[in-house]
C-alpha cells in the first residue's frame, strides 16, 4: 500500500510480474543466454544505479526476493503473474506455473495467476489449456506472439487457429488477454510483436479485454489509434514506466498520449518485475507531474485520482476486485517473507 504525504492510502496492483529461470542450467541452447542477457540490458540501462541487480541474481529469480521486492518494499497490495513458455530456449520453460501457484496459495489474496497458450499447439493445446485453467485457476492469459515453435517464429491474433483459442478462453470464463506488443527481445523477431493484429481480435471478440503490454512500443501511435476505436483494448505500462527515471520527458509524452487517446480508465500499472522493481517506479510516478506544454497540448491530466486508477483501480475493475473488501481481507493477513 502506498501512502501519500497526507496519509491517504493508494491501493496498488502490479499487473505485470514474472518469476523466471534463465539460468545456464535451464538453458537449452545459446538463445536462452541471448534472451536473458537482453532482459538484463533493459534492466541495467534504465534502472537507478544503486538498485541494479548482479547478473547472476537476475538470471534466476527466487520467491523470497519477489515477495520482498513486490509486496514488502514495492507497495503492491496485489500482483499478477504473466508467465511465458519459451520452450525452444529453456529446458523447463522460462516461466513456472507451479512456482506461481505455490506463492498464490501461500500468500492468499495477494497474487493472481495468469497463464499462457500457443495456438500452434492445435487440439492438444486446447485440451491442455482447459486442464491448466482447472488446475491453476488462471484468471487471464498472457500471449507472446513472437515465441518460437519448431520452424515457426511467431503467430498473429488474427489467424483462425488463434481465434479458436480465444473462443476457448471465452468458453472457459477467461476474459482478460494480456498481449506482449512492444520491444523485441533477442533473438525474437520484432515484427512478430507488431500491434496491428490486436485490431481484428478486439473487433471479433468484444467480450474479451485485450491488455496490450508495453503499449505497442515503439509503435505507440498505431496502438493509440487502435485503442481509440476498440473500447476493449487497454494499455499496460510495463516497459513504459522506467522511462520516468532516465527519460522523464519521453515518459510524459507517452503517458499524455495514452491519456488523450485511450483515457484514464484503460491504463494499467505494471513494473515488469524483475526487470524493474515496483517500489521506485511507484515513488517516482506519484511525484511526477506533466510538463505544462505537454499538458496544454493534449489536455491530459495526471492528478491523484488518475494515478489511483492507473495504479490499481483499473486492474481491479478488470479482475472483479472490490478494493475495500480486498483491503479488509489483507488487513487480517500478516505479510511474512518466506
């Protein structure tokens, strides 16, 4: 929980975290090292120097650090796991459904476990999706459209095979589809993260919410035009947030464009932990003000009420969380580190 200078409590949901294993022991080939090394480049290039992690710690995360960094020090009342497979790069995959599930059970009411799918897996994949939703209680899905599978180096949301999976999600009660549409990660193909296919999927399935993680960067303009017409498209701020540190005016330009085009009700905070820790991002965000010239041009406002929506209220609405009820539940639970 973040508290303002006058003691007001701000309910925080970190809508984009992960618990990964990119260690040499889990790497299947050179691409595993390339991928986690690229992640680390983002970390070290856009993190305050006194908060940098050593590479060995960064490559393989552990639950103790996650609980400390996200819940204890990081102000988050809740957080949402967004795992990906990357089975062509890692022996046991990059994300860990079991580890996420264990933390969610140990810290009740703190974590939401989302899962993933790959429409290239065919009928068996549909069966596995249903099995995983029943087993882990997934409340949403994270899609990584540039993931490799055999000879394929990506897929689109607009493909018939993907739509079969989206229809399966609807059938199984999954409404929130988080899609990585942003910067590439070595050795993945940048074009496979193109945001254009969100338009078709959002039009076809108005009953689904498409949370576009990273706002389509570097294709922000494309994303904004799509999200303006598709009211079930949301902006996830993971990757956007750290620019508040080293490129504050660039951050101001991005957030003001999102407020102008998409609106304050469809923007979600995400730290992209452990590339970045939520604590310092939230502190800087709460202290941040839009430059006058940008605010005047776009008419955007980033006052306390808007910040509350971005930091927690909008995600709570998507996941049917009553914030006051949730606060009462959390007060009864002692937050202990593993």
